[in-house]
C-alpha cells in the first residue's frame, strides 16, 4: 500500500557540507563526530555551504574539547578572541536547564555584546565519576552545549566570561529552589480566602516565573529576614532599596509593609538575570495574626509570564474585581457608549499599572484616555512610586508624527524633569489618532523631584 505521507528528504548540499566537515575531523574524536550534526544543524544552508570544511570541523572540535571534563552542577565556559575563528566566540557546556538560552542572550544584549550566531544543541551524555566524558549522544545526562559568535571584537573579554558565569549561576539557584518556592506559594495560598487566594493559585499555574522568595517577619519594632530561596538566597540582595538595612527601614516603606492588604504587586529594584532582563515583579503576601495585625510578609520575586500580559484582565483573579470596582467608581452606565469605551480602555491599560496602581490612580488615567478618544491631543498621566524609586508616565502623542526620534525626545524630557533615567518604555499603536507610550523613569528616592503634570 503506498505511503501518502510526504517525507522530508536530506538536502544534498547540506549533506555534502556535513560529510566534508566530518572528514576534516581529527581521527579518534568520537565526541566531535557525535556533536557535528546537532551543532551545525543550526547554521542556515547558504552560510554552511560558504564555510570551509576545516573551519566547520574546528568549531566542533573546540566545543567537544571543552565538554571532555565536567562535573554535575558545573558550568564550563570560555571566551575565545578572534583569530582561531573569524569572530570572538563564547563556548558553554552545562546541565540542561530551563531559561538557559534566553537568559544568556538577554544578559549579553543588555551589556552591549552584539551577537552574530547562536548554536545550541542539547544532547544526552555519559560521564565517569570524575566528570570525564565517556559518550556524547547517549547516556542518562542531558547537557546543553552553546556556541555564541559575537559581532564585535570588544566582546572577547574576561568580563564577558564572568557575565555568562554569573547568569548561569543565577539560573541554577532559581531552578534548584523552584519546588521549594512553589511550596511556599501554595502555603501562602492556603492561608488566604477569596480573590487573593484565587490570584495566588493563578500565579502557580505557570502565570508567574518564580525566581526568588524571602520571608520578612516583624521582630519587636523592627524587621527580620528569614532564609531566602532562589535569587534571594543571598541575604545581601535587598529586593527593594528601602529594605537594604532592615534595622532602619524608612517610614514610607514601613507603612507599605504593614499595610493590611493581603496582597500587593510591585516592581523590585533589581533586574532579573533569568529569562528576561527587566525589573522583576514582586508579589508581597502578608502574614496576619488572629487580630488582623501583620506578623510578616512573604516576598515572591519573579516575572509575570507573557500570557499574563496578553490575557484580558477580567479573566485574572483579583485583577478582575479591581477593574469592576474602577468601572463602578466611574459612575458611567455599563451599557452606555462611555461605559463600553471605558471598559475597553481598562482591558488594554498597561498591565503593570493595573497590578500596581491604586484604583483611584487607574480611574484618573482611564478618564483621561476616555476624554482623548473624543478630543485627541497630546496628554500625560504621571504616577510616582510611593517609595520614590520610579515614575510611571503614560503619554499620548499624535500618531502621524510619532517616530523613534519623538519617543526618545520625550523620554529625555521626562528623565531630566525627574532627575532620573529612562528604565523602560512600552509602545501601543492602534488605529486611533494617538500613540500611547508608557515610560518608566528611574528616580532617586533621596532626591525626589517635584513635577507638575500640566498636560
């Protein structure tokens, strides 16, 4: 009976290039023979065909050589300057773990290391007790091998190697402590009721990338940090600058910690080094005494999953109720034109603002957006962070004139006015005559600026 399912035939050009590269390998290098196809599979055909067999073989031999000795839990890293290869190269051999590629590439990009090529096979392996490689391509271990080629010669430095090593170390502690952090999240969930409990359950369903956990208890009139997990294993990492010295917490931060809300969402001062290099999100969960006073607070450090930003906020526990309260506070009839428009504005409002801003602040911004839908013009809404760490600025600009130059000029004005720096920006372009840009301006809590939002 004929097979009606199409099959993918090997490309003869690629097969010939691989054959010639394999023939150029030194005799007896079984690991290189096993690595050749998986490594070179990531090279586009046109580029592969243009490379000399000796160069391809050298790439494989070099990475296979680095893999010859590695103990479990160890990351082998080296950065090679241009010379042996046309471009500087970073080679990595480590245990296969989640977030490896995106974390390493994000760290390199954030520190100005432009990339030319990334090859990343994951292979089984067998090693002896001393870490020596016995077989590649078969065995109980799963190892990640990365070869990163840089576009700039400036990348071939000891600092680049240290950056990669620090990133891999952070990935490892986050992965190793994940089960313990998830157990802490589930434990906090069990102590709450209603929407707060449903929200923590929603986070645990792969909607929040758990990277760290720390419990801070009230110790008399002060605060005491207990053992941390993940990226917060190191007690010297403060999460918030205001918590750097728990014996001298500023009054504003103290009030925020003791607030009797079951859960608050905030941005950490620290940037995540795992998955995405952006300021990490913090889910602060209070621990209550029977009389309702706050005994302590759990800090869950991580990143909202991308899906959490794409979903309708009315489908997210706790956020859905918050949006409904904002709509009720607006006094607009739900089935009216303005009611439907306001609901759409809130559905598409910057997600971090929905999580972090108060209901009054959200309503103020949404009313401004509703007014702009009727009379489009340049406008701005500012929301200072209660702890003075940043200012959130939502600005509407004429879409027909909007470009990178205008976006940058506005960012410079905001940063200068607040005596701060641009930390992040998010652009929303639709069919409306206005473009919306959400700027985050990092500020100095010790030198707050007084800015009048006159737009």
